[in-house]
């Protein structure tokens, strides 16, 4: 079992070296489910994150957060989404994905034909989700755009190092409870990749949780804040986690990894919720 130390409620995750701190900040700031936000925002996130370079056979993941869960779920089987760029619009098939008990849902977006190389494409979110807010908007104009690379990607990604939990974080505030874990690994894929995590209690009977978490650099953060998240935990309980690796083209690593971990828990006296 991996015994994960939990930070005191008044502390934030940190390391003494500058390089680790930079990796932590990047991992906490990017992607859809990996980021644990303080603000309780409704909206959607996309993987790969807008602004990324993607292969011509790219697949995408669209995540609905909080109030947008229902609208995103209803897209499954529809044909309102298209990618614009490079001539004729490219249709997008919406397939069922994953659901989190922590106010999030994710669906798979698959273009109906390969994209043109070295071309910018925009996903017309407004056509299917009028007025939606893009939570990982890098352009500042609420548009989802990517640039394709020169070719398709047919090579499966590989783990270079075995995934391992490096840190836990626990904080209770007036707004609610935040519990997260940081998972670190290295892969051989230089493009966008995500980990499909499947988690259930190591002992006893409990519902299985499964959700995708984007890999940024060598780390992902998964769990929940007071508003939403990718996974729910019970304090200090042991869980079995299966880790599968996928790249932006939907290629899967041949070998998943399984590890056992402990959920974050307070190591000192609990903070009383702040009074208004």
C-alpha cells in the first residue's frame, strides 16, 4: 500500500525545489478534471486543451461541469457539433463517456473523417451549447481552436515510469471540503495524453468510479473541491486504482498499472468552518 501524507489544512502543496514547484503549478492549472478550482463555475472543458497541436486523427473529450452536466450528456448521439477549418466542415460524433459523482460528466468527440494537416480548426460549441462558458479558454474569446500537425498518430503511448502517488491534500473551509491526490508518472508521448483512472475500495463492497484525467508534464491531480471534481473519497480509506494511458488520437498503452493508495485525511485538528 502507498501511505500518502496529507498536508495540514492550513498548508498548500509544495516542494523545496523550484523544478518540482513549477511542475505542480502547471499540473494544477491545465486540463479539465485534473484541475481543482476554488471557484464554483459552471461550464465545459476540452481535452486536448484549446491551443494544443493535435494529430490529424485526433479525438476529443468534452467535460460538463456542474450545471452544464445535463446539456453535455444530452449531446450523445447528436450531430450538432462540427469542426470548422480547411474547407468543408467536419462532422463530430458524440459518444458516451464517463460520469463523476462529484458534479462532472465527460463525453467523447470523434470527427467523422481525418482533419487536414497543418490547419487550424474551431469547434462550434455555441451551436449545440448556446451561451456555454469554456473553462479552459486560452484565447480569452471563449472559442475552442486547435492546430493540426503534419500527420496522423498511430503509435500507442507507453509508460516510462510506473505511476505512483506522491502527495495528498486535505482542506476544510466554510465553502466545503477539498481532498486531492497527486499522481506522478512519465510517458514517451510528447503530445497530449490522459489517464483513465478506475478506482474502488480496496476492501469491502463499494461502487466503482471511473473518470479521465489529463496528464500535464509528469503529474495529474485528481479528487474534488467543495464544488465538483473527478473522484470522491472517504477519509483515510484504502483504494485500488487502475491507471490506463491514452493519447490524443485515442491510442491506448498496452499495459495498465494497478496500485493501492490511501485517501487524504486530516493530520491535525480540523478547522472549524469560518463564520460569515
